[in-house]
């Protein structure tokens, strides 16, 4: 049977290429892509949300040890990629083994490497060309995978729904005016918006064009004369939405988007280079427009207003109740020696979230991770019919899940002991918990970078030469992307500062390949601590702190209590007191007794 990899290799000669680069994203650069755009999955079988594959023809390199396939992903997906993509050599894209260094090593001088310009931004390709000078990058007019993909799914064009002011807090017209003022202040003649999550935030709309994130895949432009033009099929918009937009918003067919760029000839066009494709960049360049890298709209999206903050707190209370009920159910099933599987728990999580939130619940914010024993060591493992495992005893169960609600987005991880955990498991869990508490308790100056905060969470693991291969914290939206913005807490690629009023995760962990995984994750709100003795006008002198939003019991059976300081015990006791206070009266008598034991003081 001919594999998809073999099909692509056999097609390269037709395109006069020595190789081809295939990213996981589509033209909109969102984390999750529609099934119809998952070219990387078609080629490799890899199901992760972040990856880049390179395929070379068999004669593109020189020497016996040259590789012709590579798949680059981040630390979350390394084990998963090895399992799902056996035809590819797997590399950690965060290490020195970057795509460009791999190309340098495995191609002969002058090799022609093809790229689809609609799927790459200019900075990524410039980096490859700079660091792999012996190759020649060539844009193809048609992606060869699109020609080969015979059973390609239909593109989803969901109906658009309003994200009403009750949940958005700010009318669309106010957001547009704020963005327009920023554009004019920075000398722009227009803003090109290519990121669907920004458009959804700006226009107060939501959709179902991709899994897990309520996006409407479309483009938009902002100009002083008619303000906003949305490039979307009009039939997807209810007449009430069009009326809400008012006369300052024009609706154009998607196929008119690229031709319409002609009107920007000689203009200064502001666009985010991270989410603007090489194709669009070259189109603007060809008509004489000046493209300016600009992402102030992204900053506006991530900083939550008072209504969004109140909404996300309410969503977390319902979500925490759902998870608490699910954890109680798991304990009952384990006590009864029930025949329980990972997929059973996925289904129960969904049931509990629907029950706790009703019509406010809009599905999971990502594919639920439920990993028993060795599956928990696969950082972003997703149980399937092929991998579904019965829950094992005397090991750990890792559950990472979240929900999309009209008023917020959640993401929470709990690791629980099934049966009797080993001393090693309890010890390492406690080290991760100490790091979690250290970060949650941090007070830090404004403009502190995420890379500096990261060490707080890793310090106790590092002292025993242990670590984890993922970031400690990522931004989270408000009924938008579960991974949002450039603010993150990590060892690398976290040079952005942590602004106030954003939501970020706190999720240190540890993973022992083939045995177990540990992760403790809560979401936190960054809040301002004003210095009332100083000058409130000088924002740079203010300090920030975290407010924990997630509420669900942390398994005290996994805690080596003697390792905790008095301050750490106080933090955990206060946290569990909040959990018990919020949820005890919402459980039956048996549930209340269980929760009392789970939240008892240390």
C-alpha cells in the first residue's frame, strides 16, 4: 500500500522540487485547524496542534546518513509524534535541531525546497533562508498535498452568532474606535486583520469553524473611511447581526479579499507579521503598499475588562463544580473496583460540565487528556478507541480538560493517585506542588517577563535535577482560544512581559516515560497591586500578583507533607477551604463527606 508520504515524494519531481515543507497551521495561523486543512495530519498521521514536517526527495541529499524526512514539534508532543508518525524522524523544535539546521545537514547545495506561501509567515521563512543559505526556498502556486488529497473533508462554514454585551462587556463600536485611534497614532492608513480570534473579539461574534475554539474563519480590514470590512459569506450572518454591525461595517465575499488589497497601493498597512502569510505580504509589496509589523490589537484582546473577569470567574465556579463531581465519581468507581477506562472518564467530564452549566456550555476547550499510568507520561495524550486504556491501580491518573462557556474559557489539570502511589510519585508530586504554590504566591514588578517567573515553578524540581518539557503558563481567552496571546511563562520564547488583567495558566509537572505523568494546573488572573504610598500615576512602579481562578481539590494522598513549609501549608489549606466552601452544599451527603476529607487541613 502506498503511503501518503510516498505519494508526496513521487510528486516532488513534477513540481521541480527537491523537498517540501508542511506546517500544521492553515492560512489563518490559529492553533486548531479545520479537518479540511490538516495537511500535516494527512501526511504524517500526527494529531498534535503544533508541528512542521520536511520531506526531501531520495536524491536531495548526499552521503549514507542523510535523512529525507523530519517532523519538528515541541516538548508536549514528542512522545505522541513518535507513536503517530513512524515514517518520520522526530525532533524537538525548541532544541538546537531546528528545521533550518536539519536542512543544512541533509540537503546538497542548491536544493530547491518548496513552500506554500499561504501557510508560512515571512519571519519563519526568512529565518530558514538565513540559517540554511545553501538551499533555495520556492513558493508554489498550488500545494501538492491539495492535489493528492482524495478524500478531503468539506470546509466548514458555520453560522455566526453574537457574543452579547452581557458577556463581552464592551460594544464592538468602542473596540473599533479604540483600534482606529491606535492605528492613526502609529501612522497607519489601514489595519489588515488576519487572525480570526482578533476579528471575533473586535466584532463580538463567535462561530464553529474549528474544533474547540469558537472561531469564525475570515479576514477583516480597518480603515478611517468605512471603518471595517469583513470578508465572509453573507449567508452566514443573520440579519440581526448585520443590523448590529451598522453602516460602518461592510460585508464582502471572501474571494474579493485579495483583489481588494489593490486599494492599499502606496498606503501604510499595519499587520501582525506572525499571522500574515508570505502570500499576503508579497501581494501588498507588489502593489507598492508598505507593510508595518503591528500587534496592538492582540494586546487589546488579551487584557480582560470587568465584565469578562466577572464572567470567567463565574465560569470557573461552575467548571470547578463539574470537575469536583467527576473526581468524586472516579473515587466511587475505583472504590467499587469498577471496570473504568480513560474514555469513560472523558465522557463523564462532558456529562458533568453539561449538567453544571446547561446552555452556557459550548463544549470542551480542547480534546480532554485522560492518561492512566504510562499514558500520563505523554504530555498531550488524547485517548482514542485505539489507545484507550483501563484505569490501572497503584499508579497515577492525569486529567487535563477544559470547557468553553458563554462567559469564559477554562483549563485545569489534576493528577490523582489510583490505589497506593509510590514514595517516588508522592515526592515528585510534592516538588511540583511547591513550584505551583511559589508561582501562585508571587508578587512581581510590572514588566517582569514570563521567562523570569518560570524559574519559580521549576526551582524545587531543578534542585533534584528534574524538569518538564513544556511551558509553565500560557494565556487563556474569554470564550475564545484556550492558548492566547504572546504572554507566557516558560524557559524560552517568553520574553514578553506579564501585563495586568490577563489570564494565564500555572502548570508545573513531571513525566517519567513509560510509567506516569504529573501535572497540577490552575488558571490565574494577573491583578495590579497599587502602591498607595507612592505615585499612582507612575504605572511602572506598581506591582502585580496572581489571583487563582480554578477551584478543584488537589489530591492530598500525593502530598509528602513534611516537605511543605508553613507558608505552603497555609496556601493549600486556604485554597481547599475555598473549594469546600463553594462546593460542599452542591454535593449529596456522601459527596460532602468525600470533599471534607479531600480538603482537610494539613
